[in-house]
C-alpha cells in the first residue's frame, strides 16, 4: 500500500537512529502523509518493515493523538480550548468555528474539506485563541494565532482558495522583553531580522563559545555548569551539572536528549528559542554533548511544533555545512549528530522516562526509576535529558562563566529564567527575569497589569499542573524556594493569571479534562481516578453535584497524588486540590444553588447483554459485543 | 546478591535475600502483599499500585510499591500501617469502579485474585455514582482465548507474557488513559503456541478459555495433578473435571520441565475423552464384520487366536507393536506378555529400533536456562515442544546464549540463531563433516591434531559459508555449558546412521559430545524404550544377550526368555506375508500412517488392535479391544530427559473401555492361568513397583515417591561411549530426474492426528498442506491453495499447496499425521528421506 518512495524514506529513517525501532513514529508520519491517515494495512506493512508484530505498531499509533486512525477531511483544524486559551476567549472562537463549518467536534464537513477537533495546549498561550491546521495528506501543519471570528473567515477562505497550507509560518511573537534589556540573554536576539539564520548568529559571535568549550576538559565544563548552579527548567529544577555528574564512568555510548516536548499548558518559552534562535540551542547542545561525551543528541520536539522542527532542521543543516556538527566538529576529532525527533501528540512524553520510551519507538509510558536515565536511559545507556531552556542557559554560562550567572537570582535559584506569562494580563508573553523577582513586578510592571484592571482571583504559578495561589502571594519571589513557601511550585515557569469574575469550577473541570485526555493509562490511580474526578466535575457543572462529591474528590485526589506511578498523577490533581482548598466555598455555594435538595444521580444500570454460546462462528464478535448504552 | 540480610516489616525482623523484591521477601515471611500486575515470572512493572507499603527513608516514610522495591539490609517497611492500608483500599476502590463486578457469571469467580483481594483489602463500599466505562465483552482473540475488556484491570500480564516469554507481542495496549484496552491487531489473531498461558495468569476474568468457559465453577471441580502427553517434554498440568468430565487443563509448575507454562495443544486439545467416535466396547470379527462382543469373549478370542498360531508356527510367528504414546505400565506389560508368555522378541514401536535416538534422551531440559550455547539439529522445538522453544528464546534473548541451528527448514527459532545452516536432505553428512573439519582446523591452529584422511576428501557444502562453519566451530569449542540436541529428522530413515555418526564426530571434535542428547517427539518414546519395547533390548535397556539381566528378569517373571533378537516394527510388517502370522498392536496405527501396509495386515492370519479409536488398522482387526485414554487411566510416562512422571486417572473410562495395562493383565491371566503368581499386579503402583525391580535405573522409584514433580533417572546409569565414526559416503539417496525434490517431513503442533482432531473446536487449525518455496512454486506455476499431487516411487498423496519462504528451494515439506494424505505413502524402502515430484492435481 505504501509507495516505493515512502518505503525507502522509512528505510532511510531507520538507518538514522542507533536502533531502527526509534524510527517508528517518523515512519508512521511518512505513511500518514502519503495516505492521509493510517489504515490497518499501512500499519501491517510498517510492522513488516520493522520486523515487529502489527499489534505493536497499532498500539503505538493508538497512543499518539496526531496519528489518524480514521480518514480526516482535507484539512484538519484543531482549536486549543485549554485553560490559558479559555481565559483568552477560545470558547467563542470554538463556537464560531462549529457554526461556520456546520459541524461539531470530531466531525467532518459534508464536502470533506474540514475536520474539526478541540485540542489541548499548543504552546501558544499568549497568542491564543489558536488553531493548529494540518493538511491531512501532508507532513505540514501550522498555527493560526490571535484568532478573531474575522480571522477565522480569512483562514478558512485562504485554505480553500489555496488548497494548501501556506508553507512558511510567521508566528506572532508573543513576548515583551524590553523592560529590562540587561537581563535578556536567551531572548536577546529574538527580535532581530533573520534571528534564526546562522549568518546572523555568527555575526553575533555565535559558536565561539562551543569552540571554547571543546578546548576545555569535559569535566571542566561540567564543573562550570555545576558551579553556576543552572537548574533544570523542565519543571523539577534539578541542578543540571549535578545530573551530568551522575553518569557512570566508562560506560559508552552516552546520549544527550533535549526535551522540547513543551506541552504543559501555560508554557511556551522553548518554542521561542526553537523558532527564533535555534543556533543558541545547538551551541548549548555542543557544549553539553562535549561535557558528557555524547556523540548523538536528540531533540524531542512535540509534534505540533512543526514550524519549530523546520527551523531546527534548517539550523542543523547550516551548522553541519559549516562543520559545527557531524564528523570532527570544529576540526576536532569529536563527532556529534543532532537528530530532530518529532513527538506525535502525547503530553506524557514530556516526562523524561516516557520521552525515552517514545524515542525508542514505544508507547510513551513512563518507566521505573531507578535506574535513572543518567545511569540507564536511552537504549539503557547513560543519557542526560535536559530541557531546551536549560541547554540554552548552558551556552551562556559557558560564554560568561559561573560567576556571571550567579549575579542574578537567589542563592539556591541562581540566574535568569524564562517565564511564560498568560491568562488575563495586558501583555502576556515570555519574559526573561532574574529568579526572585516578585509576581507583582512581573504582572504589573512587565505585563502592564490585568485585563481591564480586574482584581486577580488566583495565580497558577508554574504551568497548569501547579497548585493555584491567591493574590496575597503577589509579593512572593519567583524562584523555586519562595513559591514552595507560598504553597505551590515554580514548575516550568508558566504563570497563568485568573481574574475575579471567572468561575473556578469550569477552570478546574477543563484542567481535569486535559489530564484525563493525556493520562497514559499505565497506573490505576491516574487512569481510573482522573476520569472519575472529571465525571464528578462535569456533573457538578451540570448542576447535579452534591456536597459529598467534594469529600470524594478530596479523598480520591489524595490517592492519585500519592499513589501514582509517575509525576503526572500528582500533577493532574494538585490544581484541583488547590481549588478545593482555596475556593471550597465557591464549590459549595454552586452545588447548593444548583442542586439544593442534594439529589444523588441515578446510577446507570449496565445494559443487558447476552453472552455468546461459545460456538465458533464468524459473526461472533458482532453478536457478542453489543453496543454499549450511549449516555 | 544472594547474601542474606535483615529487613523489618511491621516491626518484625525477617531474613531476606539482598536485592530481591519486597513482595518475594514478604511472601517468604508469610506476609501476602496483594498484587495484580506483579507476577513472579514476569518483569516488575509497578502499574497497578496494589502492593503499596510504607518505607522509612531519610526524608520520612513514603509509599512504595513492594513489587518494584528491592530490599537492602536494614530497610524498614510498614505493611499494616494506617497509611498503607488506606493506600491499598484506595487503589482497590479505583480498580473496582469500572470493573463490571459480574462475578456470578464469570469463570474466574472463586479463584479470582481480584475477588479475593477485594474481600481482604477493599472497604466494601463504593463511592462511585457514575456510569461505568463500556468496552468490548465476550470478544474472541482467537479460536481459543476470549477477552472481556470490561473485566480487564490493565495489569499487562498477558502483554508481558507474550513479550517476555513468547517474544510475540500479539497483544498490546491500545488507545490511552481511561480508554486504554488490551487488544490484538484488528486483522491479526493471537496465534502464539502458548497463548493460553495468559488465561492462567490473568488476575481477573478478562481472559477465558473459549473451549471450557461456562462449564465449571472453580470450587466444584476435581483436580488431578497430571502431565501432558502430547509431546515428550511432559509438561505438568492439572486436569480439572466435574461429574467425570474433563472441563479444562491448567498449567502446573515444574521448574525442571515446563516452568509454569503449557502449550495450547496441552491446554486446549482435551477432546479425546469426549469424542463420540471413542471405542465403547470390544469388537470381534464375526461373519467378516466387526461386531460388539463381551470382554470375556474378546479376550478369549485373542487367547485362542494367538495360541493357535504359537502352537502351529512357533512363538516367533507372533509380533507386537507397543506405543510411545502409552504409559510405561502398558508398554511394560505388553513386553512381559510377549516375551514371558508368548515367548518372542518380536516387539517394537514406531520410534523404537528404527530411531537412532540416544537411549538417554537429553541430559536435562532445565540445562537450557543456564546454557551458554544451544545447538539444535534436525529438531524444531517451536512445533514439537513449544514450551521448550520459549525457554530457548529466553535463553538467547536474555542470557545471551548463542544458538546454532541446523535444520532442513528455516524454523522459527532460526531468527535467534548465531549460525543457521540449512542443509538439503542428503547434504547433512557433508555439512557435519565440514563442521568437523572446521573444528579440527581450529584445533590444529591451537595444537597438534591432524585431519584424518577420511575427512579430507569431503566435498564443499553449498549451504554453509566458511565463516558460518568457523563460527559454529568456535562456539562449540568455547562453550562451557552447552545444550545440544538432535531430533527425529536426523535420526530416522535411510542415511540416518551416517548423519548421527557425522554429527557425533563434530561434537567429539569440539569436545562436547557428552552434552549431546536426543529430543524425542512422543510423550513416552523414552519410556517405551526403557520398558524394553525393542526387539533386542530388555526392560532396563539391557541387551537381550546380557545373560545376567535376562536371568534376573526370568526369575521375577518365572519364565524363560527368548534369546534371539526379534523383528523390528518395519520388519514385522514386512514379514506379515511370511514369518509373522499374528500381530498384537497397541496404540499404533501403521495403516493410517502408511496405507500400503494394509496389504500386510490383510495377509495376517490374526490381528488384535488395542486402541481408543477404531483406527484404519483396527478396522482390519480380528479383535478390537477398547482402551481408556491416559486421562481415564493411571500410568507413568518418562519424558525426553528421563523424568518419570505420574499421570493419575482423572475421570472414568469411556463406555466399557479399560486401561491398557489392565487389559494386558486380564489377557495374560487368561492366556496362562498357571502363571498367576508372576502376574499379580492389581494396581498401577504395583505394576510400577515391578518395573522398578526389573529396570535398574528405576530401582529407587515408586509410584508414591515420584511425587508431583517426577523423578529423573541418572544419566550415568547408562554410560554411552561415543566414538568417531568413519564412513565411505554415498549414503544419500541418489537424485532422480523424475523426482526432482527432496522430501522434508516433520511434525507440526497443529496436526491432523487423532488426539488433536478429537478436539473438534481445534481440528480446523491443523495445517493441512504441502509447502514449497515461492521460487519452486513459481517454476511449477503453482500458487497457495492449489491442489497438488506429491509423488514418489512408492506412491502419491494430494494436498493443497502452501507457498512458504521458510522452505528450502528444492525441497517439499509435508507434515506428519494428515489422515487424508498420509505422508508415509511416499516412503520407499529408504523411509522418509526420499525424492518426490510435485504436480498440479486435478481437484
């Protein structure tokens, strides 16, 4: 069913990785690009190419949302309805899209032109509402940002008229960093014309740092990063240099994996680096790979960041042409291959062990720790997984030194940090701030205050997963330790501002729906508990809640928090727990108002089904598997 | 890592092995930590979160999963703490919210870990008011296994079993989050040969036995610990029956034999006790037709028939065929009757004298686990012994065991092989000689040996590169703990003597001939030989010329034994038109296997067949004695590693059928009532006790002390010196232009034989085709599904064709045991190693 060219493309992809199986997601993309979706026959064929059981391929394809298991319209439009976009009015645009196309979510227009779906965070929180548009039979998709109904019309007309997606995306640049240019390092070049090109990068002194690092002993590089105290920006804040030091001696090969699976709602900082200053990341990769002596660096970019992937691939080609990547970089005898690996729509792959499972060509399930990746990671070899921003900081630390870095921030959270600010503020965007700066300064000074100067109801300080804090924490410093003191965590630095007038219940419900959608399904508490919580929240929203539900949620979220396999479980309920804690009265009032008699829901009875007789006949499946009752 | 350390659980200090999982350490101390995803035979996963306990650490107590936590000295755990109990209750509540709780109609109810643990670790109350998730129910994964996705709690055991033991991940988790289900590829089927194991390890009723479901309740069955007799591995299982009907087979652990797995043939092909065609009563030929008679009359006819001939033509005019499928006791008593009472050594079985098997089988099956090298020659465990095949895969994949495979087909295990050599039939001797030469060359480079003259002249072997030969030579020479076996493909028929000689030469050269063993196919081929069902060996494998052994038996049997070697299986049939006037055939069907033998049977004056079915041979008999199947009678079987195991009676015999050994007892007492002092074994344990007296290697065994894991007789009890074997070549059948293909014959798991066909739900699985390589098929203008005629000098059979690229070009593969196309039809005087032609047949 696949063309010869697709087959040979897949074989080339297989050869690109140390182990062929890693090319399974890329191969599925190739098949989907050619056919428009993934019929069973295509998966069967891919299984044969990879020497796998078809069930394995099917299981993998089913895990990742960007693979179509059924045909889609010519264009597939997905609108983000997650909390940050919701706060920016994506609900209206979603309604408008449905009305304009005359279809609901999950449907395709009668003419087969458009399929519409709602979508989880696209990393466009400051420029929402946003639609991710793909042409089903192509590898290309792009964002349409800052959408208004008028722009939706333009978008739809343009797509139909051109019968194609515009190839070059000119994304909105959602940042306002001119307040304190003296702290702009990571963002310093973002506004320059052609900031992503190697020529402009070289003109700014680019790749000199990498050259310098290669002249140092690897241990020295690690020592410098350790001394600077660069903390991981993916969420946990673990010191990068210390992590690198965990690599066992004498075990090779080693791998660097850059986590660019930025999917935490409210976080969109890495996207800026990937799209507008990819060379600073590459330079950071070179420094880091040298430090840990890795000859392969993988950048795992979330699937929706297609534009970022293109920019990274171009940057790698440019750097390769200059001899900065590939065999014997900078004339040394050090080889370094950088491979851009596209995710395919699975938030959990931001968790480092799940990312490694995915990169190895499996479903993105997290793995047991220990062993930690630094000891046994990719292909069970020592592997350092760091966030895009972390690696980018490495480049600047190597240029300016550890003392330079430590001049900013606090003792335990030294340096600068990218904050993704979204929600109901005047100027949402990415800000490069020194650790320790207060929320008040960020929101009122950098971002010009809240929309319509409304009072703040609540702040999510570190991406959607983090517990909410109240405005009384406005003078708390934005650093790992201070936020913990305020009852939350800095996480990935995604600050979402919620103003008075917003109801907390739809926000909590929408957040829970996200985790239910993204749960990998491996462990019981997250898989079963998450969807239970969502069902309760939906019922409360629908006016059928009871006060007992609040107790149940408090109790069950405790199990999810404390008993899940990986950090996703706790992250999925911290927000809910914080709203129950901080806004308990709001829940109560709403429940008492909508269901004053405390009427409990009727427990639905299982539809009657008939067990088959056990005889073998062809239609057994149809016969025995009665369709479930559709609620 | 095996140091003993001390850990504390709930204040109680217990000894544990350093690094073992907490679940295992606790279990030893009698603390049964509940688990679902964890399974002793599978890698830890930590997914279900049922086994949470608190562990004390530097930062206080934390919940950990016992199934993934290795214990270290001084570790402190709390299992019964309030927090740990609450945590487990929480997990249990979450597991149950979407579980259908349809226990009253679930096969697993009564033996269900979820049910048991819900009782022990649940709160008894659900707070879940929402609608449960709906998924597929009663959904067949194959003809054998049913899936209920709603009952499934997603522990992944089934997926992991197929991955870790079968290396066939045919089940996977599909979708994700709450929508996650276990499923198969839509177009695919679960066809791994041990797929049924996932039913046993499923901790809920999600996977059920499609053949047996709804036919029993676990608390209302009689459980008989037994073994499987489909092949010579002798996997341990339990026969569960109710109202004297077999309901199901489940596996039983025996680490020396089958770990805790059985294959799907052993699990599902249980239909023999229920088959409507089972012989219900004795038959005798009256007026030219077989008609029901009483046991008295039937036995009297046998006695009269045999005595008439013995008195007229002498005892050597009578012969008997035993069976590798029947128990030691049945075979032993047949031998005792023929030798001691009739007075002839004309006794053999199909896999007897004609099969060049090492009389000690294989050293030990469990050697595979620790082997650093596995050599398979003319043996295809995937089809012949699937549980062993899984152990081999695991050794290769997990322990880094190297694998050398020499086989006429590219068998499934070939994909794990370091060296796979694919000689055409007739090319084997040259190949083994080349291996011997390569090994000697390697030795010469290191030392002083020289290649003997007879080996110098061997020709080049097409199917082996110099590198492959050198690698095979190096691997065998370096192996410290090899598992080396040859199978029936190389031990039977014309030329086998040279092949076995040549392969033995190679292994002597490599210095590992002591580890060479023979892998039998039939359940009791080893035992039948041990019982002396051979024309020239006595029970206990002493040659009949061994005067001491003979006189010991004569004393016990109170008789005189014939001293001249008797005729072999083939010899007796061939002499049916001459010396042999009467045959007593027990559990064997020569006519079914080779229809041409019907002529011989017809020529006999008197034919007795003792069997469970009215076989092709039985249809020609003068007296047919209905036998009980092994499930309906008791007996012991000796597997291919000489492990003697019990198979007690599980259900009552069908109709008037009687256990084989008991038939022989009655026959003997009727044949010579005066001999009753020597024939007084009235129970199976008494028969076995007599065997222990007669066969020295069974000397220390008794029915009781065989226990439930059996006993292996000492390989050293039968020393076998192996010598280099020189030969002049020319042992292969010459090529013949009229018959351009070499015939390759071996057994497939899904065969067309009686015991398998008896399970009607499975009979359609049998592979009923001849197979050709795609190139050969193309040359002949044939495609899969075409009806073809395979013909040799001896005869022809018609079969549908299957094009299969694992078949070597120039060969045709035909499986054994197809009643509609018995491959024996093609065997000429040289047996299975013959030349054939393939033609498109008119349908």
